[in-house]
């Protein structure tokens, strides 16, 4: 099992546990995340979710060597990215959240990060583009120039800088992200669950049209880069652990 679930009162914690692969998400892990979030959505006794990695890494995103789709029918990419949720989901981040890992964070409602956390979107360094929402969610969460820098360079954000820009709600000492996320979740549970769900639903409804445009723009970008010489070179260079030699074609 690469995904483990624990329950703390009204709170479901989803643990990503594939540390040997830096919690890179393959089909099995996506299905595990999807099943856990299905449980959160469907169980009236659960009011809040937390998703976290291990103490050393949140997630490195898609497992490029895993093969197959990491999307599920109900949740989309990683079983989460396109999920229609009304229950709050908190990301508790220790260590790197890279590429799709950061896109998982951007898909959550609140973020708790320890000082070991680092957020980055390195896809263009590999000849590809961010495919799981970052092309439009990053510019909502961050000032546009900062979002653009992350998306077109290898730059990253520390937990402190992400907090400064408003991506992270709470910064903790190392190893305390889940603990503080549970504190935040218990605070949410002091509110009416139906009022919380309707609040989140009303906020989400305001972005429906923008999301459709964002996904269409993302699909176009993917179509253009897919099959390009640069994409092939970027992926090959990644596996060969060498700098890519770009042609711009």
C-alpha cells in the first residue's frame, strides 16, 4: 500500500507513503488517493481532510517511469486535481512539493508547511508543461510575476516565502506539519459542517468558467509540446541524469 488513511475524530488524514520514489505518483497511488478522498466525500462523520507525505518529502509529482494514466474518473489527475469537493482539504507539507506535488497543494483549500518544505514547478526544465492545474491556479495563488518565474524557470519557494505570498497558511518547525494541520482541522470542526461546505461550494462556483478556460489552455499547451523534439530530449535527459540539449523544436 502506498496510501494510508488514519482518522482523528472528524478528520481523515491521507498519507502518501512511497518514500523510495519520493512519493512520485503512479496509477496505484492515484487510485489510493482517490479512494481515500471518496471516503472523505461520502462519509457524513468526516468533516475535514488532510493530505500529507512523509517526513522527508511531500511529492515529486508524476512518476515518469510508472507508465499509464495517474487520473481517476471521480478525481481526475492524482485522484484529486479535478475533484468536485465541498469538504475542506488541508495540505500538510514536509520537504519538497515538486511539479504535480505542488499542483496537489494548489488544489487544496489550506496549506500547513514546515520549514523543510520547498515548492517548485520544474516541468519546463524537462521540455514539458504543468498539466495538473498550475497553469491557472498558480497565478491565482501567487503574484503573476512570481507564478510565471516558477512556471518557466527552475526557481522554487521556501515555506517562509510561500507564506509571505499567501500560499501557505501556517509555517511550522520540522516534523510538525501534520500536527498543526490537525489543529487547524479541529478549528474548522468548530464551525457548522453544512455552512462550511456551502461556503466552499459557493467559492468554487465562482471559478467554474475560469477553470474551463484554464483547462482548455492547458490542453492546448500539452498538445503543442507533446511529441516535440524538446519533450523527447527533456525526458531522455531526465532519465540519463544530464543537462538537456534544447533545439526549440
